[in-house]
C-alpha cells in the first residue's frame, strides 16, 4: 500500500525521531479526515493538529518532507495578505524574487510593499496525486 511505502521511507530517513512521528500523524490526519479534500494547512494549523505549543524545526522538517518531490503528499502554496487583510495567492517565483531582492510588488496595486516577507505565508493542501492514490 502507498501509505506503507511512505511510512517505511519516513522511518528509514528519520528513524524514531519527532520528525517521523509528526509525518505519520499528519498522514493519519489527512487520511482519516476524508483525505482532507479542500482543506488548507499552515505550519500553525499543523502544530495545533499535533497538539504542539510551538512551530518547531522538527515540524517544519516533517512538512518539508511530506511536500517534497519524492512522495508529494502536500502541495505548497503561498499567499500575500495586504494591509486590508485581503488575501492574494502568489507564485513560488514571486516568493523567491522577494527573498532574493527584498522587494515584493503588490499583486493588485503594483506598488512596492515594505516588510512584505512578514505578510507572505506558506500553506499546504493534500496533493492531487496523493488523493488519487490513497483516497479512492
């Protein structure tokens, strides 16, 4: 089964660490909640699901593993939230450019946004590939 293969890889890479535990708990959560179709997750929502008090480096590593190219359990998306609390989906390229140059252009107004990185959030959705293999 596909989940067994992922879990085997998790154990091989992370052994019995917190990262392994978090990966497995996130997988279980997605599968047991109707494969979380239409659900969006942030690092904060994952920390709440796992009943953690902080967003730890182990949690970030677990989510990065699950959103990596090998298993692609999670798709990564980015959103910019402006001063009016309006939400704009932005591309990985736009995020990369903001990280490299320190400049981010508002998607609607075209103006430069100061301190934009604090308003860019990553969020995750179960990938179509994962859903098709596991949630039939």
